[in-house]
């Protein structure tokens, strides 16, 4: 099949390279000329294990190309994937300006006798209807608009694409410009043709598990938000349980393991920590709240999920202040203190620092007068850019080191925020020698408390005895 992919961000690159690897002819489009130039030179602008190799192999095979011209993606294409950003607006709703602009540009360039526009961007309920109206206003070519939300996890996106838990496709109930097409008399015929094309497109992906689920577009759009909000809710629930464990002398690591053995619950997303971040959970929970608000509903569980996460991002700061018997109300409470931070990305195996708990911690530390030395094996560049934008002149108080132990010399405490593999079994003897304050705050519970303490260090985790 011939595919066009609009947007070369995280979703677009993974989907484009993945479908090309199955033998399809794929053209990826982006209006950012510098980004396309970098991709043509073999430079991948995001960190995702295995993606550079997959892109290079399919470019070399002639199945994957990059362009800045919409016509290159739409000419004779069977399917066009809309993979543009939907960043959060100030009130929490998704900003759909990029989706609408891409839809109009694609519509003006349609040339095939039938094209399916696949919305893979995370969008509010009803967006497929709006995209359909926009495209219909600028073309008389027959087309369908379907919703096909992505469920990729950063750090394991290729495996998620190639071996998905499920593929959800929302079609109808009124796809295409019914009554305008010369060869498709009804919207039902349009929908049926769209289903057949999407089934053909995903046949190689779901060959072993048949996890392809068709539904209407509005249900498909809501499924993405509901899924992410539920997973975020599990994390926030365990963070609440962790706070309770600290008060009553229980160990949350044992509690979560006991809970996870129940097949009705399972072990995933039961790990307490310093809060969730990234491009999905924070944005999607807020967007879901906004969707409900628009129809006069409240979602108390989702509201609590969000508020707990905001509070949890302060957890290490609260522990630091308590350890030093300081109060946030004191001016420059942490003046003279040097705090080391390990892990800046919101999760391992990515350079994404959007709403990362580590950056929220660093900003508060600097605001209270501390100096910060930070390390991340991958996200140093993106973290420096983000912190520079938020801290301005105060960025002089932050040093991002090239090595993990370089951040420790003379520091009063070490805060672990991201559970990178490289940090799971550090040299605690070396840490004890370098740290001035001997305090380790394990924000992800990856270290064994007794082992850490055996080196003369003070250990505190999240919900640990």
C-alpha cells in the first residue's frame, strides 16, 4: 500500500518506519524543514531504542522517504496518517490547531479515487467529525476519516507497534462526504471501504493475535483518554497507599507485590514513585476532565488522580526539608546546600522531559536557594533546554554532568528520580565517599534499603519502612 504520514514526531516516525518495514511505500511529511533535513541525513530527532536502525534500513530499501510537500504524501495514497501534535492549552483542553491545519492541507491535495485519513493524534471526542467537515469543504474527492489512536510507550514503542496489545479503529457512523461522491452512494459504503483498507493495512501487525477491534470513531477517541487516565489513576492510588505505609510502618513494596498477585489487579502500574510525567498521562487526564466539563459532568476519580500527582512531585522536596529540619516558608531555606539529582527524563529509555518530576524538583530546589548537580544518560540536552527556559538566569545554579558520580562530590543529598538501568546497581561505597550529606532519597524504590544503609548512608524511599 502507499501511505502518507503527516508529522515526523514520536508517533509519525514510529508508525512510518513500522509500516515501511512491512513492505509499504511510505512518505513522511513535516512542515519543519530543518527536521526533514536531519532525517534525510539519517539523524533521528528523538531517542527511541531501535528506531534509528529501522529508519535507516527502510530508507536504504527505498520504502521510506521524507518531504516537506503535502502533495508528496497525498498523491495516489491509499491511507494518510495524521500524526501531529495536540499540546495542552492553558485550560487543559487539547489544542487541535495542528490537526485542523493538516487536515485542510491534505484535503486540498487529495488525488486518489478513494483515500482514508487516519487520525492517530490523541484528540477529543468528535474530532473525526470536525476533520471530516474540514476536508469535505476543500475537496470533492471521495474519502473517509477514521480514528486510530496510538498506544505506544516511550522506550518500547517499536515493540508496541510491531506486537500491539490491541489495534483500535473507529469508523463512522458517518464517514466521508456522503452524497458528494460520484462512485460511493452512501456513508455506509464509505465506512465499509474504509474498514477493508484498515484491515488490510494492519493485517501484518495483528497476524498472530487478531487484536484488531473496530468501533465507532467517538468511542475510539474516548478509549485513548480513558485508558491513559485509568493507568495514571493506578499510579496515583499507589502513591496514596505509599503515604499511608510511611505513617503506619508498612512497606509499600510488599503491599504492591501482594496486590499484583491478584489476577483481577495484576502488577502493572502499581509502582509508587515521585509522580508521572511525559507527553500522555498529564495531558490526557486534564483533557478528559475538560471533555467531561464541556457536557456538564465531573469525574472525581480523574480529578483526584491529577491532584495526587501534583502533590507527589513534591515528595522528595518534602523529605529533604524534613531531613534538614527546614521549612519552605523560610527564605532561601536550602541556601548553601548542594543537591545531586540522578535521572532527568520522565521515564527510562527516552529523552523526553515533558512534565518530568525531576525537573519540577530542580526548579523548587533552585527557588529555595540550593545548587543542583544533575545527571541523565540520555536526556541531558533536552533537560538543559527545558530548565534554561524555566529558570532563566538562575540556570547558573544547575550543573548537568557527563557522568553519574561527577554529580556527587560534596553534595548534601542524592535524589534518584528516574530508574535507568545504569543506576540500579551503583557503587554505594563510592557514593558514601563522595557525598557530604550521606542522604539518599530513592524516588523509585530501586535500591535495597538495608544494603544502602550498610555503607553508612541514610536511605529513604517512597512508602518504605
